[in-house]
C-alpha cells in the first residue's frame, strides 16, 4: 500500500513543483520589492531627516555666527567710538584748558596794567612841581619803553629835557624830523603844546598813550591848583 502511494506522491509533486517554484519566486520577488521599497522609503526619510537636521543646524550655526559677527562688530564699533570720544574729549579739554590759561594770562596782564595805571595816577597827583610831574612821568614809562625822552616847548621848538635808557636823542625834535619807526606824542593842554614824548623801539604804544593822557591832565590840574592856592603875603 505504501509503495503505491510514494510514486503517486512523487508524480504529484513533480506536477506541482513548477507552479510552486514559480509562486515561490513570485513571493520572493514581491517580498524583495516590498523590502526594497520599505528600505528606500526609510532611506529617503532618513536622508530627509538628516538634511532637515543638517539644514536646521546649519541655520542655527549661521544665525549664531551672524549674531557673533554682529556682536563683534558692535563691540569693535563701540570701542572705536569710545576711543574717538575719549580723544575728542581730551582734545576739547586740552583746548579749553589752553584757552582758559591764555585768557587768564591776558586778564592778569590787563589787571597788572591797570594797577600800573592806577598807581601812575596817584604818583602824578603827588608831584609838587611841574618838573616833578615830568620826572615822575619819565619813571612811570619804564615798563612800556626802554629808551624814552621828554621834550619841552622852548623858543626854538621842542627841546630835549631829560632821557631814560641808552639810546641817544636829538636836542631839537618835531613831528617832521622824528624817526617814523619811533613813538612820538605831543602833550597838549587846552590846545597848546607844552611837551612831547619820544621813544625808540621797542615800545608799547597803548601804555604810552594812556600815560601821556594822564600827563596832560595832571599838568592842567597842577596849573589849576597853582591858581587856586592863595599866595603868601610878603613879610
């Protein structure tokens, strides 16, 4: 019974082997395609995810780099601006300090000058004679001229009275004969010339002009005092 079944089974198997093998090949191919598609899908998904992650990281790094660059640029600009501000502030302070020092020096010179003028007025007021007035004036002009001469009116014109300094001066002088580089001022009282001031360079004309004006006023006031002072009776 067993021997009859075996050949029949073998023939059956032979008949079914070809379709079975084909079916098995188809299943294998389908399975392979399915696996390949799944693998391809996963691979593409993994690539997309990797690309997305890489893009995100790249954007993050780029943004970080941009922020760092901005921060660095701002810091550099801030440092440069701060340095420029400090330099300009130092320059402004230095300039202001120099201007203040210059103005202070000028002010001190003016104060000293007006002190000299105030003292000159008191000095001239203390004179006891016209010759004393001229002598005091001659001494007061020393800060404004090294070499100076005083001339008084005589019959021949303006004659040399006294000099101060080392320069030599002519015995007779006039507006026409004086040195054009020198200082020359006529001393006039009520329209009449009574004396003249003549100074060799270097000199300070403003100071000499002011003292010359004081001299004119003092000569006039001294003359008035003489007129108003009662004369003593002869014994």
